[in-house]
C-alpha cells in the first residue's frame, strides 16, 4: 500500500537543537558551569580522605618527590595554570613556574631530575602546548596532561592525564572548561600536599569541602545575570578597560580581560594591581573603565588604595566584591556581587560575572558571540 509522505518544515537546525534552547553556545556553556565543576570533582576522594585521580598514571612516590613543577598552556588554560601556581606553592610547597606554551620550547628550558611538567589544554590539540610538552619530554621531564578531550593528542603524548569533565565546549570563548581546569588543578595541589605532608589532614578535608561548595556559589552568581547586564548597558560606549587583581585575583583579571577583548573587540588589559604604579597608571583618565577583583579579604585594603588612585584620575570603577562587603560601594561606581568563597577557590566564582559582562558587552555591540572574528576554537598551526 503506497504511503503518502508530507514534507514538514521546521524552523530550527541541528545547531539550534544542540544549543538546547539558548541563544548561543556560550550562554549554554556558562550555564553548565556548576555541573562542569561537580563532574570534575566526582569520585575524587576516598572514604579515608585520600584524594585520587583514576586516570593519573604516575606513582605516589614519584609525585611526592617532585622537585619543581612547570606549567605550559595558552590563553584561558594559561590563566588556569597561573591559579594553580598559587595553590600548589601554598599547599604542596613546591615551586611552580608557569610558561606560555609558545615560548617554552624556544628558550632552551632547564629540565632537572624531579621536574614535573603539566600541560593544560581544553582541546588537547593546541599545537603550542603539544610542542612544549614534546620538548619537555625530550629533556627528560615527566608530563601530566590536564585536558577536556579524552584521547586527545595531549592526553596520548603525556605520561599521565587528568580529565576535566566539563562536556563539549563549542564556543570559541572558553568558559566552563576554565572552571573545571581550576577545580582539577586545585585538587591536584591538595593531592600533592597530602603526599608531601605539607597540610594537616583536617585542613585538606576542609579545603575539599570548600571546593565542593563552589558549584552552588557559581549557580548563585548565574541568577544575577540581569544586574551584570545593567552595568554593561551603562558602559557600552567605553573603549578602554583595565582589569586588576592581586593574588589569584590577578589571573582572574587576566581572564576577564581576555573574555572582553575576544568577544567585544574592545581594548582590555589585565594587570596585577600592584603593577599599576609601574606604568599603566599613566593611561588612566576619564573614560577608562577599571574592573577590579576585590573579593580576597587579605588583599582588600591594598585593592581599595589602588582603586582610590584610579578614581582620582577619573576612571570609572567596576568592582567584583562579596555580598558582605559594605565598604566597596563608597569607591566603586558599579559593584558585581558574588558569594564569599575560600580565596584560593575564588577565581571559579569571580570570573563568572566577568564572563557575563563580556558577553553582555559583545551582545550590546552586535558581535558574533560564538565565533569572534579572526579566532579559531583550537589553534593547530603555529
Ligand atoms: O584548547 P586550549 O585550552 O589549548 O586553547 C587555548 C587557547 O587557544 C584558548 O584558551 C583561547 O585563549 C580561548 N579562545 C579563550 O577564550
């Protein structure tokens, strides 16, 4: 019996379906951030409190005896590496060098016995990072990959691998993988501390709990999207942005600046706030926007004095500050509020309003969110 088929037109395509109802992949991926952290932390701690990485094929003895850590990565992954430096040095008491992957292989790097190289890459296919770990291996280093893609080139070529379990990231601007990378690396820092006995067991447990609280804090920030959009609306005419932070607020500032420049094509620079006086202050004048990460109580006073300096020169100040910070309103023109978190974990929370800000600015300027001009998701040629 003949079957009569009637064509049915649908007004969506495969890409729209994959976006799961969001306008773009970036929004989807920003909203997936709490899950990206939760998945990355899942099953990483045994009942006895030992932090464990099933995929890490390096013995405990070897990890314990590490003399020096070198991190190689590019872009957002490099910023995650900078956060890891603070955590590994603080908790595991091993000195850490963080290198831009494309610089590492051309500078005749020193690899001594006991050097552990960590290559961080969302895609695991970034040519600069792969070449850097090849160079490190040639010189005798043990290499750990931190990547989001199972069986990627970086994973295959490394001695060991830790997977960030953030799920596929499509948007050129990396978001959820940054949070997953920081979570995985801070966990590795705690594992190193356990092996080297540099942090009391009860403190490791407390840090682990703190790390697990981050997903909910990120979810809280995501509910505040509209207040970030309101700030972006006020600043749509601005053309120059300086992002400032101290301690782990510095890599957070770098990441905020990178998000803004790649998405909106506006001039944005990230600086350690203490460097301001060493040059950049000359560029501060009315019309310039200073975005400051002011969430760390230990850095608060210093940050406020930096902000007073830029205010005195006419800058507009946007501060990322905690919910309980009452003093910030006196100096900042706009405040992006976040829940307080353990300072070492704060980049995962504080970067979220900066991602939303960059997104809102780019949207306001009519930019292509998922495919910014001149950029590829993965850079596979030098
Ligand atoms: O795949 P990777 O993590 O190695 O990529 C590194 C950079 O190319 C990447 O983070 C780039 O900076 C992003 N577009 C930033 O959003």
